[in-house]
C-alpha cells in the first residue's frame, strides 16, 4: 500500500511552539508511525514543493492520501485540488485530518461549506467510540481522552455521513462529530478531527492507532471499475 502524507508545513516553520512539538513537521511525525506497518510504504509531500508535491505521477501511485491543512487552504491551486478530487473518485483513499475539513479538496468532495464552531483554549476532550464494530476503532477502549485540544463544535456543515464513528465532548460543553466516513465514486474518505498544531496529539498512541486503522480502511482493494455512457447490449437484441 502506497501512502502519501501531505502537510502545509507552514506552522512548523513560523511558530516555535509547533516546531518544538513537531521538529520535522507534522507530516514526518505521522509518516514515522505509519512506517512501522510492514504493508505500508510511506512518502510525504508539502505545500511549497513544485505542484504541492502532488504531481500526476505521484498521485497515480498513491493508494491513500492523508491531508493536513490549516492556515493556507487558499494557497492550494484549484487545478491541483481538482486532480486530487478526481483521484478519490477513481478509487484513491483519503484521510482528512483536523483543519483539513476546510481544504479545497474536502469541500469539493462534500459539496457544502464544511464550517463549524471553534475555540483555542487547550481544553480536555473525550472522543467517544459510537461504532465499536467499525474496523477504524480496532484496538481502542470506549473513548480516547486528550488533556488539551482545540475545540470544534456543532453544527458541522457536512452532508450526513455514511458512518459516524467518533463523537467528541469538550470541557467547555460542546460536542462534535469527530470521526466520520464517506464514499465518493470508488474512493473512501475518513475525516478525523483531533490534531491542532500546538498540541502533541499526533504523539498519542491511541490517535496513531486510529489514523493507522483509517488508512487501512480507506485502501481500495481492487473493487470493480464501472463503465458509464452508451453501451452495446450484452445479449442479442434481434427480434
């Protein structure tokens, strides 16, 4: 399985708090724990690389793409976002992390504004597992507790998910659909909310387990490719 971890890689260069937590970038922290899986081959790409590191060749070889974005959504070229969207429709898996909900790619695939409430207060979060039968929750307990995270609150302006896997409660009182899945074309999408850049969320082993499980779930294992448009008959139509 070829996995590509994409990150803006802007906060780490501009904010010492973030660079102290993720000295090699959020993308390298995520890649490091994914690389522990024997069946996963991991590469990384960042916003300021040519074509944002998302050339036709790289995308064609990618089975699952992880997307972390926050402050530079508008810097992603429209044509690149459209290419990523098409690859998802063609069968590439997509794992959207934290503020990637506001990325051009995710909004194109959802067809909605994807807005929400938010607050940066470093408050406690509990991510409750609401679908214990789902493979993305394998190896977890009833909930994941994070001592500090950014709050995201409902209403989350997305289409009704195909599956609701995690619901978050925050110390300030809000709740949020923090783990949801969608199917678009031949592609599978997993949105997973935790991961604000000023908190060490991606060093948490349970969060790492969810992301690893999500990558495996999103991988398209050679499902049928449908053909559209005018088609010749399969049977003899002579009367």
